[in-house]
């Protein structure tokens, strides 16, 4: 039966008993139509093992919803009922959507600025370590987590996962026609844990770091997996779909495959969550209509504005290298440098992601397995988050060769990075007065200058790196 009351953007779930013989994953079609007033939303159901069939739905309007099931099996067909959608409670602001071309917002119009981290396979590490990761996240500044569906085989990450996505045969191979419900139950449990912490799950659907065969599945298995995953997870409001991590390293897939994956997710997700794909060397064409935002791996944050202009979508540099001390260049930048990249990307109207790769005797590196954070950048990122969330949306304005400004609605943010100017002349409108604050982004201090400013204002600066200015219109 279905719960009688579900809050707005919560998860309504209907469970019915049905046949367990044969192969329900292949043989049985089932789903439901949900109706509210004049709207009807069709949702695919899924088989959850042990003769249980489920359909999940995320209601987005208060009031009564009715439903009717449809199936090629009589026990699952033409079952009907209703539930009441109540007001959203607490920190439930709904799913995240694109806002004003380059930004994001929760569906209830609450501001959302993605402050992400990468923790690829934290959900494959067992109860103790996964619980520790969640405890760490409670006091961390992150509101988005990049994480994989499938386990990962790579440096510092060669342990065997507890569950696999498909049933395992006696010879150790997978039966690609039968999913393992326990695998997906655990995944959705962890996505729910992140939701309860206010963290978006940026879910990576494919990746190349594999020894089990997930990266080279036949096309019909890829497609069936995507439909099954969407049916199970689309009703979680904090899900984002990332087609892949470093899609261009997956040589078994063609560009036509990636286009098809996007279209499958777009077609079968009744709630239209955000969709992206992440690169290693070659960008996917983010102009394609099924891409909602750019997910980029690149170390040069000065290009954020160029990417904004090229794609006219939000730019999220999910991977700009990681704070750490491992042997790879991408995993041994300093905390100062990662903080600098965050500030540069945000001050140009983009968004930047965190990662940490400090050597550990047990190979528990945050970037892959989670655990605890060791670096100095998270505190600085938390400081930046408070500043970003207290201001207006940041878009580039009035840039000159020696001064890059961003802001909006009487608000400006200027970041000088590694440069050490002793002063700067800031062109401000003469018809308004402004206050100016000097921010030391590393020491995490804010000093407001005396008086107000207008016209061409000379601002004395400390001559140290990592300085920013925050400017507010006061009249």
C-alpha cells in the first residue's frame, strides 16, 4: 500500500506483491499514473526482489493525488488509490533547478549555491567508514557530493565492494539480466542520508576505473540499467544525474552512446533532475539540449567566463585538482592553491568543487573513500560559502584588462588572487554610494573601510596575496 500522507517533494512509495518466478526484471512491465487536478504524471515501477514491486513518485503540489497502476501482469494492473501531499517541512526546499541561465535555485525559490566535494565511492566502504563520512559531512561546508553508482578500481582504491549491481554467477561473472536489489537498496539508503544532511547527490552513472565489467556492458544492458536506476531514484529530491566521470576515457562508448544515455535519463525521469557529464581531456558539447549545466574538469579557473559565454549554462568546475600530497599532479596542490581556485571560479560567476588526497596508511583518501578531512581548505571554503550566500548572484560585469569584477543588484566581488597590489582604483557609479570591505580569503578576516565611496575610488590594499573586495551599494 502507499503512505496516506507525503510531504511536498518527499517520496511516495507504493509496494505490491507480484510474481517472483521467471525473470521479473525482463518479463514484467509495470508503473503508475499519478494525477493531481488536470495533471497526469507517468512513472515507471521496478522489481525489488522477493516478489515485491515498487513505484516511487515525488509530488510537487499540495493536495490530493490519485494513482492507477498499469502492468502486463494482472496482479499489478489497475490498482488505484490516493494520498494527500502536505506542505514541505524543515529544510525540504525541493529539487535544485537552473536559475537565470548561469545559476541554481531550489524549487521553492530558496537560493542554492553548489559548494561541492568529490567522494567517489564512499558508499562502497562498509558501515563503519560510511558512517564516519556522514559524521564528517555534518560539520563540513559541502552541499553537493559527487559519488559513483558503481565501485571503482584505481590507485588507493582496490578493495572489493560488499554488493554488486547484478547477480553473481558461480564462475564469478555477472548475470546482466538480473539486478541485485541489495546493491540498489544500499545506494538509495545513502542518498537518503545525504538528503537528510541537505546535500545533493551528484550521481555518476558510469566511469572508466573498473575491473568488473561495468564500463564495457553491452548497449542493451546499459539502457536497462539506466531505466532501472531512474525508476528507483528519480523520486529522491536531492539526485543529480552525471552521465560519467571522465566520459572520454571510456573507449568502449561512442558519442552516440553518450547522447543516447542523456536521452534515456531525460525521457524516463518524471521529475527532470539536473543532467551533466564530466570530462578528462575533451569536453562533451554542453550546448546539447539535454545538458542542464556544465560539469568540467580543468585547472584554469580564469576560463569560467569564457565557458559561460560559450555554453550559456551554469558552469560547475567539479574537479580543478585536489588538496593533497600524492604522486599525481592532480592530487598534490596546496590548500592555498585550492582556496585560490575556489575564489577565482566563484568570483567569475562559476562554481567550484573540492577534493582531498592526503596519503593514508590504510589508503583512506577522502576523494575516493571518505572518512575524515585533513586539509586546511574546507574551513576557507566554509568562509567563502558564508560570503557567497550573503550576497547577490555573481555575474561578470565591467571587466577591464587589469580588473575583473563580478556582481549584481548593487553588489560587487573582486578577487586579486596571487597578485599583491598596494592599492586599486575601482570605477563605481557616481550617482550611488558604496561601502567597501577588504577580505583576506586565507586568514578569513573582513575589514570594512571607513566612509562610503563613489566614482573612481582609490582603495588602499595590504599588498598581500589572496585578497578580495566586497562592495555594497548603500543608497
